[in-house]
């Protein structure tokens, strides 16, 4: 009997049927001496369930019906379970409807099948039918039906299930608690997730992981990191999922210090050989500005999965290292199968590097060679690339002809391209679409206002300002932050609240004098306040990123690299100014804005000024020419050797 069961995985259909016939003969010979003649069939069905072998199970089902055991409650329950694990829910439900239903395990099995495979409404319907039947859900029922609620984002049903769990005292169970946390998180109610978490008396690592994921997936990375610290202090040993979630959270906010701490913590906990943890670290270091460290870890992976390649390629793209990203993609081909995320990274690299022909080639190859249909992310990259290259007509055709519905990201990229090249009519069209999609985003109004100002259409500027006032739209407050000595310091534009405010502004004033001497002239065109030009210059020169840089300069030893993060895109004038500051102070300055990384060193930015508008780029070139003449005779940059040929110093 045992030999027949264990040999199923290697036998074909005819052999299996023959085995069933042999078992049938064995059953007739032995049933008089067996206290439970169904146990042999139960054992065979359990073997089918373990192997997810649906065809032998169907043969057994037919045999059981022939022998009169087709509706035996124990065997029928196992058959329902088999059909569920093999995603044959119609067979499972058909049998379920024909057998007694007093066994809660039977209900749980079918609810689980629908919760795992869908349709998810089937799980919810069965849950309510079970209650009507007079059965009380247990700590297996609740997680299954809550999983279905999560898949449907059905918050009201989820709340109702939660209330029933409270009445039956199952809400404090770790399995039910974890499911409730996940359900509320998937429905965007992270505060309710935390309430459930706090209500669970004895939290195991699954409950902690559920809450960490709830924070991470709902845009609360700081809370995720804080909770991870509480978990470690509480002596709860992390799992692989714990570390991956926490490391990903530190990557989301470029929290390099916390990421390094998690790196060391994971090694001390024995996860130094876990490739999933190491891949999360690759992603974290790349997003936190340490792309070289990310590459070292990437090369140390025992198995480079697609997600590992994607993390490294995307990291290079974020930093503007387009050629490195494309070289890595070419290395990936043949070793792993690129997916849609791979091509988001590749197209983003082409976009940030201004590689138009390569971008077109990879976009076409994605469809023709890999069978990947363009998603909204791919379309956004191509629209941005085409638009930056001045091909606004082609970018617009791509938007209108794409199979996916253009979202705010696509129209936002198109609007920004219109700003770069001064296309007023296209910009007005883009803003119309953006107002429909995100009517409260002030940034879109500001971009069109800038375009009007560049074109000298001041009536358009006034009209937009009036429209924003009517709709109560307010500009997003820009702020930047820098971490010095394990403490984060945040700044707003024109901020004077910092304890070292006087020293910060003194440093800015000193820098400003040196910058003016080098030929810097603030670009006050985007400032629309009705004030004098001097006041406009002061406003531009006290943008949040400059305050953060000034603080970093006076708070760190000479030569220390500075990393500043900004919640919006760095403005054109600050971009010009920071290049000059990096030259004058001999510092490497990295700015992570909402779009990408900018690495400033020796007066050059890693982006190559690719993202600047045409008029702004021309102005930059003119200013650079002036600065080169002034710096030519500046003592700091002049030759110290008599008779040595002096060469002008350019920043580009």
C-alpha cells in the first residue's frame, strides 16, 4: 500500500488507474478486518493533496462514487481540499453543495480556496453563509476572509468582519491580528492597522512584520524604521521579511545611516548569506547615494535574480550613470530574463542621459524581442525623453496612441518638456488634462505660469494665479534636509528657525560674494512676487537646499561630502549655483530631489545639464564663459609656476 502511494509522482495516468484498481481489490479483501475501511482512501487523497495531483484525485473521486463512499464526510472534505489546492473551485463547490456542512474545516477549506485564487467575492459570500448556517468562525476563517477583503479593498466588509472577531474574542489572536493589520493597510487605513497591532497581547514576528509592511507600503518609512527599532529592543528575532521591509523603508527616504545600521544588524543576526536581504541592501545603497557600495554587494550575490539586476540598473539610472546602466543590462541578457521593471530602469537611464536613439531602440526591443507591452511607466520615460529632445509632436502622438490611459505622470512629463522648449499651446493642453487628474497639485499651475512668464504673457500668469486662488490651490512647501552627526536638520526657503541661523546666513553671504566675483547672477525670472529685484535675488539665494548646504559647510570638516535631500525638484538657478559652490569649496555635493540624483563636483553636475530648458541652458553657458574669464585671473586658480600656460577653467 505504501509503495503504491509513494510511486504516484513518477507514474503515468494508466499506471495510476491500475493502482486504484489494485487498491479497490485490496479494499474488498481487507475491509472485513479493518476498523475503518475509509482510512486507506483518506491516505491516498492526502497524498494527492500534498502533491497537488488533481487527475489521480478525480479518478479516486469517481471510484469512491462507484463504491458508495462519494459523500462520506471525511473523504468528501479531503476531495474539496484537493480541488481547492489545485485551483478547481467549480469542482470543489459542486461537491460542497452536496454534502453535510456541519464541519467548520470544510467551510474554511473552500473559503481559503476562493481567498487564494478568486473570485474573492466567493470567499466573502461563503463567510456570511457559514454564519447563517449557525457555525462560528475561528482563527482560520477570519484570516482567509480578510485576505479576500484585502484583495478587493473592501474596507466596509473588513470592518464588519473585524467587529465579529471582537465579539468572538478572536481579534487578539496573532493570526487574526496579522490578517487585520494587512487588510487595513491594503485599504489605506494604516492608523487602524496600528490600533489592531497595539491590541494584540502576545505579538509574534508575523504580527511585527505585518505592521512593518503596513507602514512601508503606505508611505510611512520613518514609522517603519522606528517600529523596527522597537522590535529589536524587544528581543524579537527578525526574519528575512523583517529585514527586507526595513531596509526598503530606509531606501525610500535615503536614510543611509539607518540602512547601514540594518546592514550590520542583519549580518550579526546571521543573514549575511541571504540574497534577498543583500538585494534589498543593493537597492538601499543605490537609492541613498552609495552606488559604488551597491555594486560591490551586487557582485557578491551568489544568485543574481531579476530583482537584483533591476535594483542595480535602476540605481545607476537614478544617478545619471546611463552608460553603466546599459552595460549592465547587456550583461544581464543571457543570464536572466528582463521584465517590465528592467525596462523601466533602462528607459529611465536613457532619459536621464539624453540617449534618444538608444531609448527608441530599447522601447521597440521591449515589445518585439521580449513581448512586454508598454506600461504607464515606460510611456512616461519615453514621453520625457522625446520631450526633452524637443520632439513634442512625437511625444504627444505617443500619449494619444498608447494603449494605457495616460496618468498625471505622463502629462506632467509632457508639461515639463513644454517648459523646457517654450511650447505654450501644448502646455495649456497638458494642464487641462492634469487639472482633471490632480486638480489640487499646485506644481502644475506653477510650471505653466513659468512658461507664460518666459513668453512674456503676463496676462496668463495673472489668470493662473487667479484660478489657483479660486480653487484654493496652494503651492507645495519646499524643504530640504541634511544629516550631520546622526541628526537630521530640515530647512524651508528663507528659514530662520534653526539655532545656527545666523552662522548659516553668514556662510551664504560669504559664498554669495565669492560667487558674484566668479560671475554668478541670480536668475529671478521664476519669482512672481511683486517685489524689487534685490528682494527677488534674496529669495532665490535662500532656497532650502542652499540653507542645507551652508549648514553642511560650517558643520563638517573641509573636504567632507554633503548629501542633501529635497522634496521637490531643484530649481534651475540653484542647480547653477551649486555647481559653482562645489568648485569654490572643493566639495562633492549630492542633491537627491524628487526626480533623480545630482552629483556636483568641481563645478560639474552628473546630469550634464540635460534637464535644463533651452533658454536656461544658453544662459548657463554664457555665465560659465564669464566665470572662466574671472577665474582665469583669480589667485586660487591661477598658475603658480612662472611661464606656465594658463588655461581658462570651464565647468562643463
